[in-house]
C-alpha cells in the first residue's frame, strides 16, 4: 500500500511540473482565415465555416470590397493580425490574388486556393485569364468599370450545381469586381516560400480549369480536383473544408 501511495504521489508531483520546451507538444494550427470570391460576400463561406467550426477550428472571414487589390490585401492583413497564432489563409476566385500577397505575413503558414487565381509577381488576374480564357464570356464591366454577371446567366456561369433559388438570391446581391482590382499586378507571391493547396473546380466556367491546373502545378500545390462549378465552396463545402483541414494538420 505504501509503495502504491508513493507512486501516486510521484505521479501527482510530476503532473504539476512544466514540460521542457523539447518535450512540450506543439499546439495544432487552429486559425483559419477565409477570403471570399468576387461577385459574392463573406456569407458565401457559411457551410465551409460551419464544418470547420464543428471540427474545432477558429474561423475568421475577411470582408473586402473588391474595389482595389491593395485595399483588399490590407483588409486581410488586419484580420490576420487579430489571430492568436499561426494561420491557414484561404482564398476563392479573386481571393486567390489577395492571399498571394497577404500570405507573406509571418503568421501565415499555408495557403489554400479554391478555384482561385494564384498569380506570380508581376501578374494580374486579367493577365492570367488571357492566357487560358474561360468558357463564359459574360463577365463584363459596367459604365463605372465594375465587372459582374447578368443575373440571367449567374446560375449557369457561377454556380450551376446549387439550387436555383440560392443562385437567384446571389445573383441579385452581387458584389461587382473593379477592373482596376482585376488588372492590378501582384507585387509579392507568398506561395514561393509557403506550402499551398489548390482545389480545382473541373466544371468552372469563370476560371478555366486548365488555367487552375497550370497555376497550381507551377506553385507545387497539393492538388484536389472536384467535379464542381466555380462556386465549389457553395456546392461542395465538405470537400473544401477537408482540404483546409488537411493544410492545417500538415502545417506547423
């Protein structure tokens, strides 16, 4: 009995001692920052957000204006600054241009491109789109220089694989993308120095799937192909969330 008490006392004493730096396990990366696509707002991440939160991640969503790339990068950096540790930074569509620049922040440990542009230094969204044109020709500027889709074609071009009612709602609430933002040249490219993941939407009508393959192979991304529209984050949120979680689990 005395021997048993001694063992128990030693165990309790040991449990109160701090672990050495070498022995202390490194905490899992739990901060996810989501940057939304052109034409929609942060609510487009809702289903992805819910899956990530359910799995224990701390998720933040950037609200950017799509008026100027530099302003949208600054908005993303402010959200990154608010995080309490390392971050996985995720961008959809035009959001890929944003995370490419904002991702140089030291807190960012991995990048996830979701049917997104992944430009190199000196490239713009328009430069890349010109390399391999999209199926759709319906993304056009208005008299003020902002790109949007006619609501009549929004469902087919942006998110053909979601219910018509949802597509109709998104179509009338579009956030147009400024031509100046789409034509802004990238000044730094975080993916050169950090691990990246790319989700290719094989039915994408707004960013050519072959262009996505080119960019993600060039970036040495871990690639996942999904049979989905440009709005893959709407139609396949579980798959998108799983890729983000993979990035978090394999990055420190």
